[in-house]
C-alpha cells in the first residue's frame, strides 16, 4: 500500500498562520522519515482556517527539508492561472527535487466566488470551459510537444529539466474524471469530498481511458479523511475537530481556526448540527490503528487502487502528527515505490 499525506495547513484557534505553516514543514520532515509516498499541499484562498494559498512556494521549502518523499500539489487550481506559468512553476520544483514532484491539478476555485474573481487575470480570463484545453496546453509545455507551426511552438517552460512533474487530475465528480479519461492522464479522486458514487466514477474512468502520448494505462489514487489515536474514543474526539470546522463554515459561522476538543465539548449543538456531525463522521475513517488500517484497505479495494492519500485535521498539531505516525506503524511503511516517472506511463 502506498500511503500519502494531503495537508491543508489548518490554522488552530489560538495559533497563527505562521505556526500552521511551520507545522506543515515539520510534518513533511517526519513523513519523509516515516515512509510515506507523497506529501501533497492544497490551495485555498481568503480563509481564516486554512493557511496555504500558494502551495508551489511551500513545496519549494519542503523540497529543501526532505530527501525521498514525493512532493506535490493537491492541487493547484489551474483555472486561475496560465498553463505556461504553471508549467514553469513545476519545472522549477523539478529542478529543486528531481524525480519526486507530483503536479495535482484542480478546476475548482479553491475559494469563494469573490476571491475566485479577484484571482483572475483580467477581462480576458478563460472561462471554466477552457480548463481541458489548459490542461492539454500544460502537458504540451512540459513535454515540449507543441507542433512547430503552433503559435506557442517555440516557447519553452523553464528551467529545462530531464524529467517533468507527474500529472494528476483531481476529481470529485464525473466532470474531471471524464477529462482525465479523454486526455489520457492519471486521476486522483477525492473520496473525502464525494463518497456516494466514487467507485463507479473511477471505474468509468478506467473503462473509458484513452491512451495518450504520455500515459498508456489509467492510474488512480484516492484522497480520504482519516484519523487514528491510541483509543477509538480519542480518535472520534479528534475527528470532530474537522467535522465542526465544516459545520460552522456551512452555517456562515466559521471560527478563525480549528477548535479544540475541549472547546467543542463546551459548545451547544442542536439536533440538525449533531446529525451533520455524524454524517461527516460516517464519511471519515476514525478509530484505533488496526481498525483504521482495515477500513483504509477495504476502501482501497473498492476503488481497486493501492495508492491512498490521507487528510487529517486536528486542533493540536502534535496529535495530528501522532495520528500519521501511528498509521505509518500500522502499515509498516518503508517508502518503497516512491520513485515514479512521469514519462513511462506506468
């Protein structure tokens, strides 16, 4: 099993964004030693709870603090940016960490509507319908395969490197799954966002995958929400931190940070609040290490993949670290299989 980490750089109540970023750097160093395969960073804008709006910058810092783990985005929101600029960003990351860079691409805004508007490059910004073309152009830049008579045929994404970042299209619906199948690119399915039809979407992607000049066969990983602790009760308490964060956000009462277990136990929740929390718990994997390991393996079997990326959010950064450490021990991670090539199609 390839086990990886998705980090949204959560800011805890009473902590600063600086401390959240430092916690990300510290966890990345530990994950490298614990044998995790990938360390991915998410992109979120205008949030008081999630610190990382520029994963490409934080990834550069992580590249200097790690030696073996693959680093990447989960993902960069390509809809906001030009294909050439993103290609150059990942060429630079490849120069900093040769052979271990992943390029997860998303078409969701990673923000509210106003932040999304502000991120656009002006009145000539591309509509979301242009996303598949931007993905295709990005791959052309990386592989230097624009036709010679194309207007961009003489452009190069710099710095030049012997390899380029391994691409993954992020998906929580049939939309991006269909784009990944049509363009012949790997798929990262966000099970922690959309569970109901996930295995069916992934099966459709595999069945309809069109081999490309970059990949001959479909590749799949899945993103899940999971947390473990020495006891099931403590794991449930810790998991509630993320569930309440989502509850308050949905109610327009988002706190400036992730609340602690103690603060949450002192909160008053009505019946619909408690129902929402339990619904979120059902979408996550929580428990002691053996239970969590068994449930992750079962979910991976449903998706027919051995590549799982785990999102864990707690108030206490040490307890988040401990959860990932316990997972690494439960799976007896060794870090084998961390070297991948973006050009083999394997």
